[in-house]
C-alpha cells in the first residue's frame, strides 16, 4: 500500500466519504482514466467525483469548520445570479482601460493552446502527479461539491458561494464539471466550445472570474477563447 501523507490523512478524515489515494509520481493520464470511470458511474453510486491534489499547502482548508456548520452557512447564503455577476464585473474591468487598451486586451481569437489534461495535479519537475485523493462526494449535482468542501475567498478569487453558483451556471450552459481542486487551482472537465462568438463570451466570463489565466497566462482574452475551442479542460489559478 502506498504511503499516505499526514495532509492527505487529515483531508480524508474531513471529507468523510469514500476516497482513494493516488501516490505522487502517477501518470496524469491514469488519474484521468480513474476519474472518467467514476464519473460514468456517478448516477448509480449517488456521488460526484472530485480530485484533490496536495503540493505541501492547504490554503483555506487550514481553517475548516465543522461539516454541519459549514454546509448550513454555505447553503443559507443568498444565491447570486451569475449572468448579472459577470455583467457587473466585466463593466468594472473595462473601466480600468481606455478603449484602445481594452481592444488590445481582448485581441483576436487565435493563438490559444489545446488543454486536455488536469495540469493542476502535475509536478512540473517530474511531469507526473503530486499526491492526490479522488473522493466520491455525496452530492447529486456536480456544482454542489462546493457545499461539501470550501474554496475561494482570498486575494481576487471569488468567494465559495459565488463559485458554487457560477459552477451551476456553467454546468447548465456548457456541461462543465468541477473536477480538480488544489489549494489555489480549480479545473473543470468540459467540452470544447463550438463557435467563436460563444467562445469569446465564455472567455470574457472566465477572465473576470480568474484574470490570472490571461494576465499571467495566455496573454489575451481572444487567445483564451481559442483555447476554449480546442480544450476539454478549463484551468483556473489564483496567485
């Protein structure tokens, strides 16, 4: 049996649901195959699978609340309306730029990279995985994983309740599924966007949701739109 870190042990205890530990050094493709198999069986099993990667940090998980207290707090929050949330933040973002600067920030649709792996699980020295836990979160809807495990609310990362309702919106609109969580990364499994207009609309949403993926990543919103047309994984990282 693979050695389990104290961090993973603590996290499994908190999750309080069926979990499988994947040791560091596992091929990312193997982890994705396990995830795909679990997701295909989710309706029978009554769960949503989620992969948690450990890289030596715990982030918001260091400040856990008791399970019942946390869920009561999250589910009692007034739901946000994602379409309105995005419109307001796009408006606020544009106000920081001149028209010329905004057009440059948008850019043309093109120059994006294909993304079909869960890169948030990768140790970039070995090109294989960090230690991971794959959990069967006992929630009916994929977006409800955020009612089970906290994430967000630091720096420019949206709050947990905002993320939960945005995940619901993206699930209903694009079939996107929260799949990977580390202390500062979220990844969704999703289908490639079919057309440029839809891709640009989604890229604008993703930019105001997580500006680092453009400002410290692909460079322009148009490049992100191109990436979304080629990719089956959405990647978000907050510095």
